C-alpha cells in the first residue's frame, strides 16, 4: 500500500500500543527507534505535501473496502485530523484487545466466537474509515495551503 498520512498515523498508533504493552528493554528500544522513524517520516511527508513535492492526487490511497454494508454499519467518522487521529488510536486499542481473544480462540465460549469475529470486522472497517478520513482532511488542508 502506498504511504499516506493516514497510513503513517495508523502505524504510529500501533507502535505506541506495542510500547504500552511491552516491558522488554530491547523491544522497547527498537520500538522507540521505530517511533522516531515514523515521526520523521510523517514530518517529511507533510512538508513534501505542503511544498508540492507530492502531488495532491498522490496524498490519498482509498482502501475501497468491499463489504456487505447491511449488518456492518459503523458510525460516520468526521472531524479535524487530530480528532480522527485520536479516534484511530482508540479503534486500534479496541482492535488490539479484541485480537488478543483470537490468539486463544479455543478459550472463547462457543456462543461468543461469532461476536468476536464480527467485532474484529467492524473495528477493521472503522480503522480503515479513520485512515481514509485523515487522508481526505489532509488533502483539503494541503489544497488550501497551496493556493
């Protein structure tokens, strides 16, 4: 997938989750390096976008998820880049904890297995929508900056 501001923000939230859930010093050092690299990449991406190095049509890479919308409704996600970034972090946190259940799926009661799978699907749709919304908001912002 092409890198966009939304995809970079997504990666950063995942690194932050890994940092929060890790106590291993070597792993934390590696994650701190990853965080620094991602922050630098985000700053460079924003600078290149605003200065025109990256054309506006290359700032988005919509996921174009194909899914059955009935029964898979998710809330509309709108707001400033900061608000949506916060929502993305929240969704990834919820996704992290739901995914933890899958690692020991045999321990999930039979009557709850479908609910876990469904929740993973919904959270992934929300995650994708957040990424797309960050990208769309950034395109609008950059378009204004260039004029």
